């Protein structure tokens, strides 16, 4: 009997301990529930747009007019210097003459290069503006529309001096971009750059106009760039630079990379006035014709103006002249002042 009582008491004690632990667990759980109340959120009104100040309506209007352009070209690469991985001095052992670059190994071989750029639809019947360097010497040009349709394109003509080219696809009812007035662009205006940088897909970046009339950069023969800090990267070439109304004001052309392949916040676009003039001439005649004076002009600095007892504003000074060229024959000469032509609206 004693033994049973002894064995029975530990059972009752263990049950009491378990009950105490269970009640303690419930207490801890209750305490935890009190420490971490349910999270509450404040949601935006479903009737409000995602952003109060947004360029989304402008972007929606522009995107259908910007296309991706892929091109391929065949280039000849000389084997001289070891393109085949073999130094010229060893080619004699493989049927080549080292004094002649290695015989057959010296024959140039062909390589296929692929290019990527962007373009802007400017006419519903398939005319597209882009950069000359996007399609230069291309054997095939393919245009990829925003809806992923692909068209083979032909190069109508190009102007390397401004880096503008006109291509055309056999398609109708395309959505052309609205052409703006690049002469009205001012430093500080908002701009959007649209294109396909690095082939990642259609991309829109925003910035401002940093400068207008940017020249003497050594990029093209004829320079009158709009400078912007909107991100422009490889693949953006030929894409659209638009104002905050979605109007085309420039064709994105170049960046100042400073040893890097990416954007440094200094990009350049050909004004649409220049691009449109080139396009009109190419469509009409297949080439671009320009007047030639045979003089190089210099901006009048305050010191030059003072030396000639003239006002600095709205004038240029003749700098170098070739007497056999049209300019000097018409009276333009070194050291003479000549009124600067004021561009009229619509020119």
C-alpha cells in the first residue's frame, strides 16, 4: 500500500507540473499577442493616379513611334598581325611567305558584324529617321516595331556629315511622332530620351536641355547639337529626344563617354530642324546638297569687337578665306565684319 501511494503521488505531481506549463505557455502566447498587435495600413485612394506629376501620358503617346533597328554588315579583316593567332614569322612553316605576310594567311577574311540602334517613325507610310552610323554599310536592316512585328527596311539615303539617315519599311498606318520646333528649345527645358539602350528593351530617361547650338566637338562635320543630361547609351542612337509635350525635337546621336561605354550625363542630339531638312532632300533627290562659301568664321569676342570699334552682338568675323572659293569672290574677307544671318521661323 505504501509503495502504491509513493508511486501514485509522483503521477499527480507530474500532472500538476504539465498543467502549470500549459497555463504558462498560454500566458506567454497571450503576452506575445499583446506585444505584437496586427499591422494596420493606410492605402491610397483608388481614384487617384499613381503620381501627381507624371510624364506617363507623354510617354504613352511617344512609345508607338520609336522602333528598334538591327543591322548587319560584312567587313574584311586582314590576317596581318596574327588575326589567325599565328605570328607572321611562323607562317612560312604552314605554306606562307613571312615577307609577304604569310602567303594565303595574308588574304583578308570576312567577318559579320551586328549593330543595334533606334529609330523614329515620322510618316505613316513607313519613313523612319535614324543615325547614319546605325545603318552605314549595312547589308541588311531590320526594324522591330513596338508591337514586336519585324520588317526588312531599305536605306533611302544618308548624310554622314550630320549622321542622319532615312530608311523605309513597306508598311502602312504606322503611328508617326509629332514633329516639334527645335528652334524654340531653351536651356532648362524638360526632355525625354527614348530608345533601346544596350538592347534591354524600350527605355525612357528624363533630363533637361543643358545647352543648345553645341559645336566644335569633332563628332560630325556639321554640328549644331542639343546637349542634354538625359541618359543616352549605346543602342539609343537614332532614338527620339522629345519635349514635355511628346514632340520630337532631336535625334539622339552621341555621348561624351570619357573612356567609358556608358552615359556620363553629356549627350547630344541632332535638332529635328536639321534632320527634317536632310530627310526632305534625301526623299526628293536621294542626296543632300549644301551651299559652300569657302570661309571659316569665328565668333566675335569682346576684344575683337573692341579692336574693330564694333558691337559684339549678332555679328561674326571672317577668319580664313580661300580666294578661289565663292565667299571671297563675293566680298567675304579676312578681318571683315559680316552680319550674322538670323534664322526665320520655318527655315
